[in-house]
C-alpha cells in the first residue's frame, strides 16, 4: 500500500493498495473520495445498503458518506483512491465547467459498474500517483476529474468556447525551462487561461498536451547532450529527470532505443 500527499495540488491524496483480510470499521472522510476497484471484490456498506463491488467499478463518495467493509472474496481486492478536499473540488469543477459548484456534488450513487471508465481512471491515477513531474500530475488530475464529470455528472457539463490565450509564449517557456519541473499553474499565468483551457489550447496548437510536449523537449535535449559526449547519468541530471532510470524509460518510449545505444551511434 502506498499513500501520497500532494499539498501543492489542491491538497489531494492518492492511494494504491491491495488488501487481503483488511476490515474497515464505520468511518467517513472529510474529502470527496473517488476510486476504482481494479482487482477482486470489495464488500462495502454505504448509504444504507451492502454492496459487492467487483473489478471494473468506479467509486464516487461524498464528504461525510459513512462506509465500512472488507474483502468480498478470498482473494481480497485492489483499489486506487483519490481524496480531494471540498475546497479543491470546488476549484476543479469551476475550472473544468466554468460554473461555480453550489452545495455538495453528488454523482447519483456511490458505485458505478463502468469498466471503460475504470480503465481510464486506473491509467490516469497511476500517472497522478507515481509521476515525478508536476505537469504530468496536473494534466492527469484534470483529465480524471473531467472524465468523471462528463460521464457521471453530465448535468455539470457545458459547451465551452475555445480560447487561444498566449499559447506560443507557453510553448517558448517550456522550451526554455527544459530542466525544470514546471507546473500547470505556471503555464496558466502565462496563457491567461484556466487550467482546462490551457491544456485544450496547448493540444490544439501543438498536437500534444503540455506535459507530453515538455517531455519531448527534454528528450531532444538529452539526445543533444549524448551527442556531445555527456554520460546518460549527466544528461538525465541536466534535463530534470528524477534519475537515469527515469530518463531511460522515457527515452526508449520516444526514441525506440536506449540512451546508451543512441550514444554509441
């Protein structure tokens, strides 16, 4: 089990866990709880009834929802969870929809059998939970909450006018700050747009979301450094990767070969 706090990102927490015999006593959270069961079955009481929640289920609990439970099968269950404080959720909803959230957001039920949405949730949660790059986490959170709102709370979705903003300036900023861990908030200050608008406008202008563009520029810098005779470890350090292994995985995913093989020419 791993629990990670992101105080710089709306105060959220992310959890990735596998439970075999864990039993939770009745409790509630002050935050919104969003999650996915990505293995086994979770038996959980919530909102007055007992539920058998299998793999492929999406969880949406409100602050104050009392729940308790444990394993629904001998193999236990795996889950990924996201906890968002109410203030942070209000900011996210207003940014994504352009409308202020009044009252408590309700997705109609606590558990949703949605295997397609569950798969996307797991992938985005993995990026949010494990990435060392702030832009990657920022964009993953926006995409995750946006998907939940579109598919489980469509009443909040509104057509949004496309905004261009100063995207060229944001592109230049990422290109000139390759070695830094840039946040989406920094890009929003440059573009003059909200978070969701900045991501959408950046994708329209470049074909990529900002975190993917920044990663591409990092790899281009690594290639140049390797050609100049720098070691993979030094190239990783000079381009803001967490370590050589992190750089190597991303290098191979984009270039198709390892940094060492590229350096050998």
